[in-house]
């Protein structure tokens, strides 16, 4: 088992919306950002709703702050089963 540590919550002092997730995807962990998988439409929807860019990490954080949105994956630490391949010689 591989121990995976998720993200800290992104919160601001005046948030009015809390979006809860379960745990980050592998792609999100690689990119170190919530909803980083290109097939996920989270950032595209927020960009469309609030007419703010979300191309960089800085723009994503600014968009969340502008929209008073907090993000939190409720499973902070989890275990991932690592599969081993057997090779027959």
C-alpha cells in the first residue's frame, strides 16, 4: 500500500460557497492542484460563470477568492494499492 496525502483546504476569510470533494485524482496530485485532470470541467465552468481566467495556479486561486469559493477534499490521507506485475520467464 502506498500512503497518499491530499491537499490542504483552500479557504478565504469571506467564503460563501464550500465545494467538497472526496480525494484528488492522480493527475491532480501530479499537478498539485484541485481538479487538474483535463477532462474535468470544473475550472471551465467557473471561468464561464465568473468571467475570470483560470489558466495558471495563480489565476485559479484568484478566481476562487473572487467567487468566495472554498475547496476541500474530505479524505486527506488515503492508501493506494500498488499492483505488482509478474513476469514469467
